C-alpha cells in the first residue's frame, strides 16, 4: 500500500518511518518535512539507514493525494493549515 508521512523530520514522524520499514504491507512513497525539505533523511534520523540517499520532500498536496494512506505527524494545529 502506497504510504506517506508528512512531518517526517520530527520525533513522531521518524518513529512512523521506522515502524513502516518493518511492515510488509506498506511501501513508503512520500516523505515530507516542510522546513527540512531537500535535507537527507539520515542527517536527522541517522538510525534509518534504509533511507540513505533519500531526501525529505516539500509538502505537496498532489503527492500526498497519490498515497493510499497518509500519516500526518505535525505539531498541534499545523495540520489544519493543509
């Protein structure tokens, strides 16, 4: 199942990425972190080595809509702005 995480650079987002790695049904296809867009995922979450070489994407409604399942791990009140 195509899965995305918005707010992936924070603690909760990083934990979601870690949990999704071990799940056979989910394929993480969209990893967003607004202010950290373009930065390597492992520069913020060094333990997530399976994501080596991948960067956080900017928050994009079209990319998010392409996912079958979307987790939003943003600070309180931020998701309402989407």
